[in-house]
């Protein structure tokens, strides 16, 4: 555990470990996305979502057990439920985007969540308006326009799903910010994962197929 952010850990500066952790996390997340893009045409969106959710919920349950936290206990059930639905919608749109469009196009649009977060934070969280934030939003939208200039495929279903995913993720981030003042991170995550499990099983159960040994 890190008790002092400025202190060394095993001879390595804690700040450098932080940067390394971020880079490693981004790489692993990108690798995960590539695997999803590969397997969705084979097993379908619902089955990929289910398997991904199962392997995400296991460490959350273990953590809740050792931390002695009831992940379902909350004083803000409605907000947790709304957040779970938004996050589930975002996840499904993201997966559907992979089904219809190349991964490079989907990533460019889906990872523009920050562009939507800034205006939503000002409107909902009443955070202060600033010129740098406004400039960031304008630059972000300009970047999207350059990446998807006319003729590249802005109207493809995959791009539309990716844009919806980005918007839902931004709304989700704002609600998480509100919930974090009273709710544990485990509870916030758990409601989302349970929602994903229910949806993937209810909607896609009939289409599930056996997974090959190699896969």
C-alpha cells in the first residue's frame, strides 16, 4: 500500500509507478477491446457481454467479502439503478459498434466521453464554467469532424452506436461523481454488473453457444 505519494516503493518513485499503472491499464483495456472485436462476430454481443461481466464481477465480490461490505446496501437505490441502466446501455452500444464498424473508427468516437462530460458537469453538477474547458470541448468536436470527414462513414451504424455510448458514458460519469459522496465504489460497480448480467441473460440466452477449447 502507498502511504505517501511522494515516497519511493521498492526503490521506484511512487509517481512513476502511478504513470506506469495508467499506461499498463490503457494497454490491457485496448487488448481487451481487441479480443471483444474478434469474438463478437463468433459468439454475439450478448454472450461476450455475459462472459466479460462474469470475470469482472468475481473480483468485486471477493473484494466486498474481505472489506465486509454489502454491495447491495445503498441509501440511493434510484440513482444507482439509473446509473446501472446508463452504463449498461453504454456497454451494449459499444459492443454493437464493434459489430458494425472497424475498431479504429469506433475507438475514435467512443473515447470522446470527456467532450460530453464537461458541459454535463456544468449543467448538472453546477461546476464552474471556464474558457479552457470550453476550448477543450470545441477542440474535441473539431477532432471528431476531422476524423470522420464526409465520405469516411459517419453515418454507419457502428459510429452512431459509438457516439451514443460516449454520451451515455458521460452521463454515467456525472452520476458516479454524485454517488461517490455517500456510496462505496464497490456498490456503484456492483449494481452495474448485476444489471449487465440480467440483461445479457434475459435478452441473449437463446442465442448462446458452446465456447471452443481454443477460444
